[in-house]
């Protein structure tokens, strides 16, 4: 009986680990937004984009901004978009 619980615990732990998303930084440049089509896509969804310093992200979140991620569902990875000087891409929904 104890062996069964140990087996079930091991399986559940592996499933939980597999379902977790990994978060990474993706180094981009200013032109990447246009060339990737992300700027057009987010503007069509009613979002205003803004680059923010890392220490300002918490303040921007109070203003309604959120960090913009590039999502890879297959690999379960979400990438935060960062410029070489450390600015992070944030966005705010301006319409529903």
C-alpha cells in the first residue's frame, strides 16, 4: 500500500513539473517589434506598448501596464522581451 502511494506521488510530481511554464528573457532590438509583427498584432488587440526600466515595472503595473511575453505553447516557455540596455517591453490595454 505504501509503495502504491510512493508511486502515485512520484507520478504526480513529474506531471506537475512537466506542466510548469519556464520563463526566459529574449534579447531583442527596437526594430524587432516591427519586423516580427508583434507591434501590429498588439495594436490590433487594443494594446499600447511601452519600454520600461526594470525598476519601474512595479510602478507601471500600478498604472495598468503588464509585461509582454512571447509565448511558445509547444515548449511551455514564455519569453520576456528585453532590450540590450535592460528595458522591458510592457503593454496596457486601451480598449476591450
